[in-house]
C-alpha cells in the first residue's frame, strides 16, 4: 500500500520514531603548540596560606613569614579583596595568601 493509498482511504500512518542517537563527543581542537610539560613535583608552591588568629596584625604576619614587619603591604595587596580598604581591620579566621 503506497502513501497515496493511505490518504485516499482516510487512514493515518503510524508515527515512526527515529532511533535515539548517542551524543557525539566534540572534536578536540587541532593542537598548534606542544602540550605544556607538567611541573616537577619537587617545585615549591609560590605562596602560603595563613589563617588569622586573635591578636594578629599584618605586620606580625609579615614578620613571621618574611622576617620584616614592614613587608605587611605585600600581604595586604595580595589580600585586598578579603581585607577591604582598611588594612588594620583583619579578623580571626580570615585566610590570607602569603606571596613568596
């Protein structure tokens, strides 16, 4: 029975569903440069993380890490988003990045 016969008789052809397709993985972009080498395991991290304790100040933290209380500005600049506009208002529990 052809398609034109279906329409002449007024019958509906059952809906045929297409088989579900598995998603195709995206093609990897062509590499134009060699992949970067993994860093050696022995390399030291470029920064430390310090959790503020009661009685701390940026100058005390700088003295502890750098041996120079005057280096507090280095810590402040690295943590300005956490500390805010007043470097004298640090709170216990805050975590600061200590750049090396």
